[in-house]
């Protein structure tokens, strides 16, 4: 998804908020000029997540302040979801359509996003999981998805955040049972970035024990094709079907033309506007058929 004025302004505001802790106004002006310059010189391949990743590194370099370490937070949310795994599995498998229920729950888990929702809390997450029991996927897209999967020999499941990766695991288990002829590979971030899921999270949640998991070779909070590894790029290009979780993956992948089914919650004003949705409304849209409301 190409840069837009809303995301540019949002990112600039976040940078200004981050430097309020410092007193040297001249240095702050110098810093913000560089932030403005980067957006002014953005190219056609740049997107909000890719530049955001650059900004985080520049902040650390310029101010000498290390990036926030989300290691313990990630372990905490992974542990929470692991405690709920058995009851969630039972609940999902007892549903009229276990696959749809699994994908809906995986979508609800997309709430665990500290880059889009600064005040993520466990109580809200548990409430959303409970409410999600009555939610459904877009009927037409879900039918397209099932028809595609009947013919598919390969599926790539692109994860997003910690915690929700346990719900992704349940979805992958059911996908493997329902479509045994489709080889399923899960793609995680190659390096730590905010609270996004990496190989460490996949191992902690047991995902690596049920299917092939690959790091994408990048620390951009999304799946930015110019920045991921050649292996990850090839995997996506050759996949018959792709499930892509989260806003960051939509922002980095939309426009690529691959057969991607995006599964996410609308967590910011721009996505609410883009999809004419309510805050935290769940979306299930396909790359080839999604309407751009800009």
C-alpha cells in the first residue's frame, strides 16, 4: 500500500511525541527535519511500516536511547494464550464451522498490537475473544477462500503479533486437517520489531512442531517485499493461497497482486475510513477483489 497523507502525518506526530522527553530544542528541530526529509524523498516502494522501521533505528542512533524491549511482554502474552489453548480449541472445534471459527478467533487476536494500540490489555483481549464467538467472515470471500483451498497445493500463512500466534497455530492445525494436500508454511518476522511474532514466539507456542516455519529475513513490522529474504519472497510468489494477518502486512503487501486473503482488525482511523468500518471491526478481504475507498 502506497504512502498516504494520513499515515505520513501519523508517523510524524509519533516521532514528535517520542522526543518530548528531551530538552534540547535545537537538536529536536534537527531531528524532525530529518524525519520530514525522509518522507519528502519517499519512493514508490516505500510504505509506512518500512519508513517507520528506519525511523526507529534513526531515533536510537541520534538520541542514544535503545529501542523498547518487548521480550517480556511477548512472553507474557504468549503464556496467557497458552493457558487458554485447550479451552479455545474445544470451543472452536465445537463450532458449526471449525475453520471459520478458527480464522475469526485468529483475527480477534490481532488486537495484541503495541504499535497500533498503546494501551493493549489482557481484560480487553479476553472480552474480544468472548465477543468474537458470534462473529463471522465475509460470506462471499470465505466461499472464494474455500474454493481456492480445494485446488491449492501450497498455502503461506503470514503471522503478525505475539500471543495471537497461538490462535494462528489453532487455525493452521484445522487448515492442515481440512486440506491435507496443501503444504502449509508459516512466515514470521526475521528479527524482533515491536511485539511482532518471530521464530522464538513460534517455538514457544508450539507452532514449529506442527508445520514449517520460516523467518522473513526482515525487521520491518510487516512483509515488505523489497526488504524480505529471497527465500521468503520466492515462497510468497509461488504460493497458491496466502493468508496475511494484521494491518502492517496489509500496508506492506497490498498492491502486489498475489492471491492474498487479508485477516485483520481495523485499529486506526485510516483503516476505519479505508474500509468504512467501526474501530476494531474485523476484515477478511482478498487482494484481487478488495475495494480501495481512498
